């Protein structure tokens, strides 16, 4: 079993059985689906067994990890099967890393889970982890793998990253899963698909700080993270006190079987400057960085690096989020949920963006610009597009205090640049790591005057980090026994500190997106019963804001009283009415003489707005939400928001409710009054 690491890999015997042989792995456009061969009568397990000379080590791992019988069972699975040589190399490599960390002078012991190069010495628990890493509970052919991650989590509840490159000899594209090349693809069997891979996908047990520390080109960032004590904050992985994962509740239709969240995982995202970015700014060590931080955060004068009042702490905490965000999930982009939702149906006509509160307590904007930028479809932090007198995109990428438009490097490009970023691994046990192209600094003047001087529209599901950390938001329904096709989750009281329930009868649900819904980002949140509950709003710069709520009206909705910080705002609102009722006055733009300008003012005077132009009915390519009288925006109040926490509360006040009134809430808008007073904005700007 202890074969030499340097031995060249064997040629897979199973390749000779195929009617069509792929040269290495083929990218989507290179695969001829007409020549695909299906192995009838085979399960994943029997297919591997028939090629035991190639996969015997992986079969042993599946057996000892308790997953071989699963691979014999009815279902649909994708199995990424490492070859015997791949497993030999993996064991030898991980053992050597562990033993090197035991030598004198090593900063810490690196626990890889492997303490011997021999398969028979591998622990059963590690076999479980490895087996579950390589199995996805849905069948995916390579033609169905889009974006930068396999769309469904593996059995370890973690996404597998995807990247591509081209073979210089053959010209074929090569597909990598978590850095392991698919060397033989799309072996269809009765219960799924098998892909042979050239390496074991490393089931890293590193938390975010340990993963950052392992990447030597992040040395300054890693040291600053350690000195500020934020490494301790980023250690959390799972709340083991949460025990409701096997419970079910009634669905929104009163039918049994709606699942509770299976787990409560914690998650983090770190945006990290590589050392080269610091060097370009004249920063070569921690002292240099701290000196610059004191310039950027002059009010943070506490000399203790571990204090939130310290300038270095402020700088580092602004790089960190309390949720795990893969590159593709930083914005709602190419989100596919089975055959019932694709984000490109309703958001492809406008910039994609989201807002997240950092561990510093300030807001960070993440944008994927669609048009008019020197970075087409890149991801930028604190993006603000400006225009010159000719209307051309200016971006001012290096101006605006130098802190706008921070490029998030595409992980596919980072992985491919092995000379600059050797061993890059952006997925840790409890979070995601993204490299950025310039310094990320919170600048109050920039944020208030530019980046956040706009309609701050945030999906209600984005207000709750647990939805992202636990595969609730945009869930594709795989591996979950849903009672209906709405793919609901029942959210129990206490599941998130961003939610507050005031009555035990409150029933809150998350509904995964559907093509036929005119919802921002596709999904929606719903509450039923004698509810009284609140969301904590994200921290925005102190100022006066107009608060709005977006929702879809139907006859199944209810009557709601709004509160801000437990103070009543206005009279109760009947959400069952469409906007075209006389007391609201919605009129289609094309039926007016001025493209709806006067009608907008009339509706706003009554506290209403039409839907935005920036998202569309998913099943209709030319039907923006503004054209729909049942897509509503309600002004809740205009209020000064000081620094710190503020709560938006909703109470059911319908005395005739039989427990089935639906409080559907889609998104919240936090709009600076200063933005609404701007005279330079076009009608199109205001309608987005």
C-alpha cells in the first residue's frame, strides 16, 4: 500500500470500455452528449467494484465510512471517485505535512487527520469525512455544472468549487473540482453519475484563520488577524445545542411536513489583501499597516490591538462578515434551483448587489456590475459608478479617496495563478476566503456621499446570516423531504439573533425561489398566525431615512401594523389590495401622457410606490415588476436612524384571521432622504 509518491499514475482501464474516450476532461462545450454511454444495471457501488483495480482504495474508504451501501441504494448521486494513485499521494502528502509540523521551530501542529501513509492506518472517522466529501446527493453531468461551484452541497454540507483551464498539448478544456482534475467524466449509472478524479479533494478541517495562515502570501493579513484577536471570533463552526433539526411543522397551507433547519452552522467570509497589495501601498509589516490604520481611523485611539476602539482592529473587522459566502453567492448571480428557478431570468438587466454588515459594524456593498464598467461582470466592493459630461463610465477606480471599487479576484483566476498564489484554497471549514485587488477601508465620507447614497434594497433573507450559513437561502431542495413544492423551511424562535419573536404563535417561513414569482432575488419570507415579530436592520450611517417594504399582494395576505424600535408607525395596512385600487391609484405607465411621472407622485403622496424596474417576472422576459399592480412597495416611515441597532417590527392585527393570513415580505428599502432630494437623478435612476 505504501507506493512511491513520485510514481506516475496508471492509465485507467475503464477508459477502454467507453464508446467515446474523452481526452482528459472536457468542458461543457466540448462534450458530445449523443455519444454518452450509460452503464445499465450498475449502481455507483457496482461500477466502482467492476473497476476495483482503479478504485479499490476508495471502495475501502466508502465501506469504512459507512457510505458503500448508500452507493448501492436507490437515489441520485454524483460520486467524484479518486483513483488508487490519488489516494496514495494524498495519504503520503498529508502525513508529511503533519510530521513536518511536529519538528522543532514549527509554529503550530497541523492536524490533517492523517498520521500515516498507509490506508489501513486511516481512522474510520476520517474515512467518513473523505467519503462524504466526494458524494453529492444529486446527479450532475459535466454539462450541468455551471458557475464556480457544484450547485448542490456534498454530504459534508459543503459546496465543491469548480475551475477550468486548457491543456496546452491537446487543446481540450479541463475541469477541476476542489482542485482535483476530472480525468474521466460522466459515467452514468442507475443511481447517479461517476466522475474519476486525479486527486483526493482535501476535506480541510481548517477554520478561516488557520486557512489564511497557511497561505504565505497572506502573511501580513494573517499576522494582523492574530494580533487583533479576531482569530478567536472566527473559530465557531456549529451550534451543537441546536436540537430541532429533525422536527417538522405545518406548511403555510396547513399541511404537515415542513422541515426545520437541519443544523445551525456558523459561517464567515474574509476579504484579504495579499502581501503584494500591501507592498504596493508601501506597507511591508504590521507596524507599517498600523501607522496607516491610524490615518484611516483617526478616532480609534485605543492602543490595545484587541479593542474595537483600536485602528488596526477597525481595519481588520471591516474585512470580515458573519456569513459564509462563496464567490457565486456574494450576489444573486447564476443561482439555479432545480428546474424551477434561474436568477438570470429576473435580474439580468441590472447590476447585482447586496449589502452586508461587517464585524466592524459598518455596511459593505458588494456589486456585480452588468454594464458600463471597465470590470464587466466582476465583483467589486463599495462600487460606485460615476459619469463624465459625455455620459461615459468613469468609475474613478483610483480616486474617490482610493477606497471605492475594490476588485474581488475571481477564485478561478487565483487558482490558475500557481506562481503567485501557490496552494490557494478559498474554502475553509467554517467560511470563505476571497483575495482582493486593493486596500479595503471604511471611509464615512465616501459611503455617505456616494456608495450608500442610493436606494439600499436588501432582501429579507439577506438580513438573517443563518439562512446563508445553513443552505436555506436559495436552497435547491436536494436531500430534504419537503411536503410541498414551495420548498419551505420553518424558522423556529431563537434560531437567529437577527430575529425577535414576541408571541409564541408566530410562524415564520423561508420559501425558496420560483420562476413564476415576481420577487426580488426569486425567494420570499412568509409569516402566519397571531404573529408579532421583528428583524434587526443592518447598521447604516447615522442619518434620516425613508423605510419601505416590498411585497406581493394577493387575497391571501393580511392586515399589518408596522413598528420601528417598538414605536407604532402609521395605521394598519391591508396587504390584500393591489395597487390599482382607487385609494392607491396605480395606473400603467403606457396609459398616461407623461410615462407615469404624475402617477408616481400621486401614489407616493399616499405612501406607495410601484415595483422597481430592476427585476422582472421570471417567466416573462419583458415584464418588469413595475408593470405589475400586485408588486407593491409601501412606505413605512421616515425616521432618523442613529448608530447602533434598530428593529423593524410587524404585527398581525386582522381580527378575522383564521391562522392562514400570509404576511409575505420580500425586501426592505432604506433610502437616505438626501438621495430623494437629488435633482441630478433621472427618472430611470429613481425607478430602479
